[in-house]
């Protein structure tokens, strides 16, 4: 008897430890974001901020796992794809409730996808290849394509210009005024420029199993998530250091030391994305591929990145369009990427192109200081190679407008996260600013887009990358990391380009 | 008297009409496009054009202006493109922090500036005067947002007495919201006090040497009665003007300070509206701000008449 008691006592002693190990429900976190989102309708915008916030409210049929593979979310399983790759039959999960208490059926999915094809930038892209949309029964929908189109599932998975599923009765709204989805958190209150308050949705049914990237089970430990717009980056840093924000997004890399002690700690997403010089292939100097090749040779990414990010902890000199770790990674064609620049080669190319001294206009802004710093270093290297360079430094809104006019610029600077599907990168479309369109591009891209087998696609992507380097429609400067700050007791947050807070919990809660 | 008031009112209408026109035109000719910003970086040109049509931005500028003017006449400033609510509602929501920030900053500024300015003038050339003048000079050259950053660093981050930014979360009580105004009000108040101190000092110096002050003294009046009653009353007009202008400046939104402290006030509304090219909000907010300016000036002019019966317009 005594022994039994001893055993019981020792188990009892273990209990607190067990309770500590298992995350507990409860708690409210404040998340400092870069500003107020232009809308809470993720179909209506491709802005990252819109995706970050609204992915907690709405869900898509598919999403990305932790290796950027496609995984089902509101779909019960991966689609059944016909052998000709033209029909996708998608089974839906059952027992899914919207925040208004109604059940999700294929009617809602149909109405939502139709709205997506009409309203969303990416939906319209899909609409070009979709010939019909059918509900086979309450729990199955079928998408029929005009031609094989592998990016379809990625388009259905993204969280911006997203194919979210909303109740069919709201699908006619544009702009959306009822923010009702199936996500783990629902909108409770919003005061523009003050906060967006999300509360746990008790009717949520997570998928079975464990969390896996954006997919798998989505746990709802936190009672509330509040997104607080803090446009001033220094104020975000100070707020994190003071312990006011459990998470502060998108911080300047200089603040790394400051957020390293005490009430907050740094969280690095490595790699986050790539800074890019987009060339205007339609009009002006850069409509000549020889000039573009001269620019490619002249630029010295090593110095540009160092100036922009200060420390190797925050960037990598890397010419591959996708860094190691992505299925798309390859070094094909990257010989043209010269870490230290090749001024002599650039000067020779420039001479062959018959360059007449017309200024090369680089359109950039100081919205992102690293764009501007890269522009300054680029200018020096380009001038060394014989270019005359004009920096056109404008504010961001002006840049987004001016880049749509091919008469105004030769290069503009931007950046992008590594999108899971390469063909969704802006310059893959013939119509986005830059207007890259060539036979070689169409040939490799068509082959890439019509193949659905992931392994074969990875191989085909090498051809795409080769053409990108041959024709230089864009110049990838390298890889860079993103810095955020999180409170030491905030656990379960996986670094991600669009941070999410389901699965997150407060330790000791 | 009545005629002069009417004249002033008419002038106000003209000023407002000018402001409305100039703001409208400047906003439209500035590059940048609300539709492009709203749709995000990957939007196509066709999408942007469609949204522009929907927002009524595709008409000619005179066309859009007439449409806008017709609305304003009926008290309708239009609908915010981004907030999806009427501009009037947006402005009213932002009025609270800006109003109280103005009141507190002004209180802090005058409570510091008047005594210091008066004493400086009274003890002209003394150590106090020299110190006060130097500090005021220094304070006037410090940008208030920078002072704000220092305050955040010290009072919010190091001492943890206040939140670093914002205006309280959901369900914050009035007291909690007001607590968020302490640091920005201090920053603005201190900087504004410098200007008012200098004006108070100069204005007091002018009158302290006047004959009537000497007369008052020779009558055997107590010193502080001479200074505060006789001299100050006459010195007050320029001081009042500066206080009024400071108030107008603060109401129009201590733009940068509000942004640094993340206060959802009129100033930060204007900044974000400009950055996202929310035309109706920019127009509405600037019109209201200009209106307040004109109104404050009007009130000050009327106060002159009350303080100094000789003033006639």
C-alpha cells in the first residue's frame, strides 16, 4: 500500500510539469503591423498586409504546408485530376461552419469561386483558363480547364487576391461589407488606425493531425488576437522593447541588438524574399536586351546587399531565383550573376549595344530604405561601366502609379517574398510593369505550366531560369531575411512571410 | 461692429472656397492612384482601370470638382475610399484624441510660458532671464516628434510608466485613452511653450516701460498688481495671437507627433490619407482644418475687441 502511495505521489509530482508542457488556452496578444490594411476583403487586394490579417478570418480550399507544398484546408483531400489534366474534382470537408453559424456547402464554394474569378487579380488570371465550374453534389465541386494549368492549385492556396470561401449570400457584395469566413478567428471589432480585434471562433473544427505550415490542424489557444497598426518602424521597435506588443512585424535590421535583450527577442525569417530590379522591356533603353545584359554584368550584388542590410546575418549573395530548400532551386544560368560585378564585360557589352549616353532612369522610393541604398550603390557601379544614371526617388504611391507608364522609367526597384509557385511572380505575366514578353519566355513557361508532376516541373523550371538570365527582364539582387520581434512567453509562432497566430500560445497562461 | 463681423464672415467663405479648390486640384495632379494602392502590387492595369471607374476617378478634373462641390454644399464630404465610411464619420472618430491633445498641450504650454515670460521680462537681464531665454531658444529649435521619441525611450521603454504608442485597445476607458496623451502632450506643450514664452517676454518688456506703468507704481500700487493687472492686460494681445495660432496648429493635427505616437487623430488620418491617396479624406480633412484655422482667427479677433475697447475693425 505504501508503495502504491509512493508511486501515486511521484506521478502527482509530475503533473505540474505535464500541465506546463501542454499549451493552455487563453490570453490576448497585440500584434504590431506596418499599417492599416486597405480592405478586409482578401479577394480585393494582393497586399501582404491584407493577407496576413485576413488569413485568420477566412480560409481557402487549399493552402501551403511547411515545405511550400499544396495541402488541403477546406477541401477534404487533394483533387482528383483527370489524366488529360483538364478536370479537377475537389471533395469538400463536412461540418464546416461559417462565423454566422451557417454550414458551408458546395453552393458557397461555387459562389465564392465565381466572385474570385470576377473580383480578384489572381482569380481573373485563373478565369482565363477555367472553362467551367460545377457543383457535383453538396460536397464536391469540379473545375474544368481549357488547357492544362499547373499553377491552379497555388492560385487557390494563396492568401492574397485569395480564393476565400464566404457564405453564398455575401458573394454578390463588392466591396465586401460582411467579413464572415470559416477561419479559427472571427472579426469582433475594428477601429481604423487603432486596432482590428479578432476573437476565437468556437464553432471552428480544425483538421485532424498536427500543424503543418499554413496547413494541418489550426489550434486556437489564444482568446484574442489584436492587430495594431503602427506605421512608424521605430515606434514598433520601442513598443516591442517595452513589452507592449507580443509580436512586432517587419522591423529595421538595425534594431536587432535593441530587441535582443529582455522583454522581447528577435525572430528572423530566413530567407524572406528577394530585392529585384525590374527592367522596362517595352520602351526606352531597356527594350534592347543588350543593354539589359550590360546592366546584369555591371551590378555588384555583394556591395548592394551589404549597403542595404548591413550584416551577412540578413542577406545572402545568391543568383538562383529560389534559394536552397525550395524544390525550384537550381544554379542553371546563374553564371551571368556576378557577385562583385564585372565592369569590363559590362563596358564591352555597352559598347556593342551602341549606347549613346542616354540616361538610365532608376525609379525607386524610400518607403523601403534598402531599395534606396541598393539604388545608390547600383548607380556607382553602372556609372563605372559607362552608363549615365538618373535616380528618380519618389514616394511609394507615386512609384506604384509611375511604374504603370512605360515612358517614365527604365528600372524600378521592388521586392517580393519567395512565392511557392514560380509562375505567380509578377514578371511572369506579360502585362505587369516591365512587360516582358518573348518567344523564348512563352515556350518555356507554357511547358512549365502545363506539366502537373512536381518533379518534372522542377526540372522544367531550370529552363525558365535560364531564359530569365539570358533575357534579363529582372535582376534578382540576392536573398534577404526579415526581422520581427516576439515576446519571450509567446510560443508556437513559426517564422513565415505572412505571419499567423493560430497555433500560438502564451506560456504560463 | 455688426458690419465688421459680417465682413469677416464673408471673407471666411472666400478663403474656404479657395482652399477647397486648391486642395482638390493639388490632390488630383499629384501622381499616385488610390486604385493601384488598394489592389496591391500584383494588380493588372485593367483591374486598376475598372476600380477607378467604380470610384468615380475616371471623369475629368472639372467634372469631378463640380460633383464634389455639389456634395460639400450639402454637407457631404464624400465617402472614404479606404475606410469605407463617410469622411465626416472618419473625421469625428479622430476628433477626440486630437481635441484633447490640443487642450492638454496648450495647457502645458501656457502654464509654463506665461509665468516664465512675465518673470523674465520683469527681471530683465537677470540670471533667470538669461537661463529662460536660452532654454526657450533651445526648446523652440527642437522638433516635438524628436522630443517625443526621447520621452518614449525614457518614460515608456525604460520606466514603463506609459504605453509607447496607440490609444488603448478595445474597450479602453476614457481614462486609459487619455493616459496615452500624456507623453505627446508633454512633447508638444514643451516645444510650444518656447514660442509663447518669447512672445510674452517681448510683449511685457514693451509695456513695462510705459508711462502708465510708472504712474501705477507711483500711486503706490503693489508690484504684482502693477505687473499682472496693468501691464499684462495690455501686453496680452500679441500673446493671445500666438496662443491662438498655436492652438490652430495643434488642432490641425500635430501630424508627425501623432504618427510617432500612433495616435488615431486628425493629423495621422491626413498622413495616411495622403500616403494612400484617399482623395475624399484629404479634401475633407484639409477643408475642416482650414475652417478651424479661420474660426480660431475669427475668435481671436473678437477677443481683441473684448480685451481692448480701442480695437475696431
